């Protein structure tokens, strides 16, 4: 579709055009069961209703809605995957109910308003990909008053964590910088060009790459060092674009007693861990028959394809049990690609929730999603 | 610069903006020595001359030209790397000679014509990246009649080869397809959606990925099974855009006797291997003092960052020593990204150069660069 910019297609939509990638999402059991349950345990919301599936991909959610008794499902998909969704709907005998439309939702026109909007729009740390924008557009343009959104609510979390990754990346960066020194020397001796003037730039580039890139990780619950803080809590029925374009939040996470049982021990906070959950609660005026939660927090043995987002903290912060890791977080969109996020955190250890008790100034950390 | 399309920047220029990537090119010893020698062993072409460096990157070639005595070097670079090139030229005391211009060469205006154009524009299999276009633009707009181009000539080659990669990729694709079967079954039993209708599409996607993607490889000379054929031979002084936008060539490569010495043995051709060379021969009317060759053919112990391009042949072709692997090759630009190439080959084994002797019809193979 021509309303997608070239670079957005190159950067973002491109991967969704591969069935291989859609398959990876279809293999995410926790994700799949949450959506399935939210539909089939809340059938009354879908029976004889008109549904819009924003970003249908392989068509899975649209087909489920049809199977749950929808009268009509508009399934919109920006990539060529639309053709596969159409094939799949037909092969599963719901081709007369599911109408697949190869378009962006922004360019979509529908002959009627819809009773429900369903969408799997969540990216890493909830907001990466900025696809919630498309759901808001769809809601404002197509959802009947009092209609339902699936999911209906979403929250972002951060918590102090422990990870070996910080040490590993510090040492990988160290190797990269040592290698630069050698490279610089041999370039000078072999080719007579002195690269010294670029050393600082190279160091900055490597620091960005190793230390300031948000890391995808499968975090174990035992790696969490304290209470999680909610940094964003939204109701999809009412949320507006400005409320998600930038997130600015204060948080304070109390450190738990060490798992070793030694109370006096210093706790080393080597990362902040981020994740999200979404809830399927039905419509504003009509609660779900069965509320469903899709939570991507660290959990033993279960990991979604979102994993968790690790924000490496180096040098580490040290605190004692019952102290707080307090701070602020700013989540903004990258200037050169609105689907990627910049994150800035101010972090310090305080004795209570009130950061006035802080011993020193907070340390500032910058991160980029890639 | 605003004349680069968004997607071209996202897809192509983006990587060149990292010093890390420029460093990888600066570490390619064979590449570096060829350019250095071509400049310093042919100083008379540069002394007191005006030079244009198309795509200066870190600035290395421009600095060398200045060190070789150029009066003025215009060093044009599309990415933010331009700022580093400027710093480097200053730090190496040639800031008064090297003028770095942050622009595409297509948008460039210069106050004068130039005596030489130097550029390192070669991509995988010579033409990937389509950067030669920019050199042709620069030549037609800025080069004085009789001026010199560095390099001045370029050739593309193919040769029959043996590689374990073909077998590995065939088996990886097999695993992927087995996995799909399992995935299909569990999706049906767990979620009630039958994916069978997409099996064929998935198989095609996986075949493209595993078998039709051109593979970067470090090929050893012992993997070559026959004589190489030149499929393109260009003189940069005269080549025109249409001559490189599409390459259509016939070739015939005689198979060598088996290295095992057994003459009767069947030779298994499991790939075609592609590479290129460029030569620095000076100006049309003024041959180089010392001709320099930068060749990326398989060579023992030496590999450039270009490696070689492997086009997997499956099922393999079989021939005997002195028979020929004959065929045609078409190299075209991808519709969705002109910097990437599609390659189509027709291959057969013939007893002589003349493919009329072929036992059967040629087999057709399609490939994509990524
Ligand atoms: N603005 C937009 N308009 C239409 N489709 C969009 C869109 N933004 C993202 N998409 C599509 O939304 C999909 C999100 S992935 C989810 C796919 C499917 N609903 C499932 O749950 O498995 C991708 O296929 C992507 O191409
Ligand atoms: N049309 C164009 N205009 C300006 N720069 C271009 C260009 N096409 C490619 N480039 C730049 O050309 C460089 C090619 S890589 C070679 C870099 C350097 N001359 C060296 O030899 O080490 C890249 O930095 C790329 O950004």
C-alpha cells in the first residue's frame, strides 16, 4: 500500500511479510492461549458481532473470531501476508465471514462500524513498533460507542535485576577498544594514516552498541531483586496518542532481602528489567465473562517471544534489603525511526520511597532499542 | 542529504554510518594494499592534480591522494561518516587539501573539473550495491577529457565449484519443512486452525531462503572444479549505465581432471562460484607506471571482506574431466531494491564449448542477493 513510507516498509513491515516470522508468533504458546481464551471464554462479545482485526498477519485471530460466531470479521493487514490470511480463512471454512483487506488500517475504509476491535499490537517493552497508534486510529474511526477492545488494558513495568550480561558486555567493549588500539597502530605503521583522532568517536560508538542497546533476554524470576513498579497503565478505550508517544514516570522499587538469607549483604543492581502485561476485560460497560491476563514478566520455565528488556546498569548500584531503587524513566520515540524507542533513566538508591533521602545525585543512563 | 530516498538510507547507507563498518574495510589488507599501491606507485597521476573520491567513508583514499601530492581532493560521502573523514584529514595534516563534502555524488556541485576519480565502489559479486552508478555519474559530470579512473577496469567471473554448503542447506531446509509439519499438527489440535493450505507457500519461502539466497563464502582454490569464465569485462572510462544495469552472458567452463587423479571419476558440481577483480591501469591515453590488480578469486590463505559468492546447485550436475559446464547467466536488479541483485542461470554439462552437444535441456536456477 502506498501510504506506508518506503523506509517504514524496509525497516518494519518487511519481516511480517515472511510466514516464518508469523509462525514464530503462532508458536508462542502463552500469547496464543491468552488470545484464544479471551475470545472463546467471552463468546457473547463476538457472537453475531462485527469485528475488526488490526494487523491480521496469518489471519489467526480473525479466524478464531469467526469460529466464535462473529457475523463479519474485517481483517486488515499491511503486508503481502494478507494473501495467506485469505487462503487460510477460506481453507478453514470461514471465508464468507472473514474479509481480508490488504491495506494499512490508516488507509482503511469500512462500510460499517464495528462492535469489537481485536489486535496483537504489542512490541518489546510494550511500545516498541508503535503499533498501538494504529489501534487508536481504528478505534476512533470504526468502533461503535461502547464497543469492546481486545485486549482492553495494558501496563509497563520496571524492576531492579541482576544479570551477568552487564559484566559480559563491559568486557566485550573492553576487547573492542583494545582491538582498536592495535588496529590504529598497524594502520599507522602500514599505511601512514593516524586514526587517533577517531578513537573517542569509536569508543562512543562501541559504548552505545554494547552498553546502551536494550538487550532482549529471558530473565529468570530469581534475577529480580525487588518489587516491580508500574510506569504506564492504560485503558485502550480512552487512551490518546500523546499519552503513549512519550512516557515519563517516577518509580521506586523496594529491594528484597537477599536470597542467601544474609541480611547485611550488599545487593548489586546490574540492570533494570522491563516488561509488560495486557488484560482482556471486555467493554467499558460490560465486563468480560472471564477476564484473561497475558503477562510477560519473568516466570520460571515460561517465556514469550517478547522475553524481557534489560537495561544494563554500569557501574552497578548497591543497596541493602528494604532500601529502594528510585528514579525516573523517559520513553520517547527515536527521531529517525518512530517505531524504535529511546529510554532515559535516572537511578539512585534511597532508604525510602521518597528520594529526598538519597545520599547522592541520581546517575543517568541512556538506552536505545534497535 | 535529502536526495537519498528514505528506504535507501534505511537499507543501504545506514551501515556505512558506523565506524565499526568502515574499520572492517580498513582491515582488509588486500583491498588496502591494492589501493595504496595504485596511488603511490603511480604518483604522477596524482601529483598536483585535482582528485574526486566518490564515497570517501573514513577518508582513507582521499588522505592517501593528498599524501601522494594532490593539489586538491574533493571527498564526497553520503553518510554522517563525512564528519569523521574531515576530522581525520585535519589530524593527518591534509585538511587544507582534502575537502570533505557531506552529500551524495548525485547532488554534488564542484567549482571545477577533476583530473582523477578514485572510488572503492565494489560490492559482492562486483555489482551488488549498484554503487558503480554513482561513479559513472561522477565521471560524466566532473572528469576532464582524458582523466583517469581508479580502478579503471573491472571483470566478473563464474566457475564450477564444490561445496558442502549445498548439502547442509538442503538438510536444513528438510528440517524446517519437517518442523512445519509438526507445527501444523499441533496448531490444529491445540487451536483448531488448519494451516495445510499454507504448506506450499511455506515450502517455497524456505526454499528461497535456504537454496536461492546467494551465500557469502570463503572458497578455497581447491574447491574450484574448472576454468573460470569472464561474464562481464568493463572499461570504466567508457562503460554506460545500461551495460551494468543488466548483465546477460553465455559461458562455458571446462572441468579439470579430478584432483584425485582418477580420470574416469564423475565430478560433482554443487555450486557455481562468483567473484570479481578490478585493475588500476591509469588513463586511456596514459598507461599506469605500475599496473595494480585487486583480485577476489579464491586464493589460499588470503581472503578479502568480499569473499566469494556461492550459487548453490541442487540437484548437483555431474560431468567428467574435459567436459564443460555451460550456460547462461542473467544478473538483474531487484524490483523492490535496486541495490540488490537477482541472478538466473541455465546450466548443463556439454562435451565441448558448443552447447549443441548437450545431452538434455539446461536446468534453470534462480538466486537472490540479500
Ligand atoms: N498500521 C497497520 N495496518 C495494517 N497492518 C499492520 C499495521 N501495523 C502493523 N500491521 C501488521 O500487524 C501484524 C502484527 S503481528 C500479529 C499478527 C496476528 N494478528 C497474530 O496475532 O498472529 C503484522 O502482520 C503487521 O504487518
Ligand atoms: N552515491 C553516493 N554518494 C556519496 N557517497 C556514497 C554513495 N554511494 C555510496 N557512498 C559511500 O561510499 C562508501 C563506500 S565504502 C568505501 C569507503 C572508503 N572509500 C574506503 O575505501 O575505505 C560508503 O561510505 C558509502 O556511504
